[in-house]
C-alpha cells in the first residue's frame, strides 16, 4: 500500500511522462509534484516504487518511466474524471457527428464512428458492428435424406438462415411437420438463450423427437445468428506510424498491423468489453487480451433500445492521455447508441 507521498510522486511521474514522452527525473518530480522534499528523499521513494514494479529506469537515462503495473494503478485510483459534457461542448467533430449519424444507415454510422474515434484521439478507432438479434420469427424442419434435416430460421426482420443438422435417427415428413408446428406455437419470438433455458426445464415433458430437433435447432441457430463472424471497422491505423513509442520499432508496428488485418483478436477483445458496464481500459502486457506491452485499449459498449449490441474503442500507446480517451470513447458510444436506436 502506497502512502500519500508515494502516490503523489507516482501520479506526477505518470502525468509528466504522458505529456512529455521523456523519462522523468528527480528534479522534474520535485518541481511538478508540489512536495517539499529533498532530491535524496525523492530518489528513495522512486527506488521503492521501482522495487514494487510500478516504474522502471531505462538504461540510457537516469529518469524513470511507468510500467504497465504503474499505469494500471494510475488509471484505477488516480484519474479524476471530468464531466462528459466538457469535451462534447468544445469538439467540432462531435457536433458534426450528431448531424451525420443517420439511424437508417447503420453501416455508415459504424464507419463514421470509427473515423470519429480516430480523428479525436489521433490513434486507432475500432467499432464492432451491431450483432444480429438471436430471435427467430419462424422455423421449419425439412427432410433432406436419411438422418439429415434442413433447419430454416427466419428472423423478425426477414433474414433467412439455413443449416443442415444430422440427427440420431431418421425423421419422416409428418414428424417434422408436427415438430415445426409445435416449435412455432411455443417458442417463436424467444431468443435462442431463452429457448435453451426453457429446454433445460421442459426436456422431460417434450416428446423425444421434438426435444432432439429443438436442441439441434438451437445449436444451428446459435451458429447461424449469433456465432458468425462479426464485422469490425478499423480506422486510423497509419496514425500509429507517427507515435514516438512505435515509430522506431518496426517489429512492434508489424505485429500491430497484423492485429488490425486479422481482426480475430480484436473481436475477442471487443466481445470481452461488451460484457462489461461502462468504459474499460486494457493495458498492454496484462493479459492475452492485449498481448502487446506498448499498447493500451479504451473501450465501451453501445446500446440500442436499452440492449448492448456492440463495442467501440481507441487503440494507442500505453503513454496515452487516458482521461481524454475515456471521454472520447464514452461520448462516441452514446452518440452511436442514440443514432441506431429506434425513434
């Protein structure tokens, strides 16, 4: 546990390093912290912070820089959040975005949101497109051949998904017609997760063939409606070329651009973020979610009609102005949710 003096010096060091990009020395800390401490005392505190793994000393400098652990402590306990409206009232980009984000063009909203995040942050903006609702309006089972059944799922907006399922025994056309009628009468309009939960309770009461088909339909529906690859829109990758932390390390830049191209890892990160409330900050090296030491990600889920449907965020160096990034991401998530919500 840090005492007030150590916390003040760590906070000052992180803020100075974010602002200047240079290792912070004892003399700078003495001036910037406002503490009446001798250089020797400051050096001792710095040694303690280094021993705790919160700061590190580059070989080429007598100053110190924050570690991922130091950034994490700073973000979790030392940031002072300003009112969200402060950025909204001074940003011409945000003012323009309110007029440009049209609810009848959801794909354009997503692309513009990624571009807005990039331009406001000067880093990389990333947005996952809204997930399709995993609700079916109508379902039909058709026999294709021995122990093969075609499951046709129709969503409320008319989207049709077809999946072939393999069954434990052969079903006749009459049995499949009966199962189709039963399922549409009792389960239409529910989400796949709601159906899955009801099946756990009702499985013994259902006739064997209907229960088997229902389970197959739920699995096929999960793959068709909820398990497909979601689109991720990325904007501003080239901004990282001008970031001091990456510019001299071609290996790091190559790995980052591979991340943006493949998008699988980005989807995993955004999916984790969508299950959290509010703005989340991921600092590089903390976990496999963000495996790059020099990278931080600030994300927030966005909602449509009260339901989380996607996630957006900013990707940049660990030496980023976190307070401003939190505001940018928070406001953009609200703008996107508002633009996509039904009026």
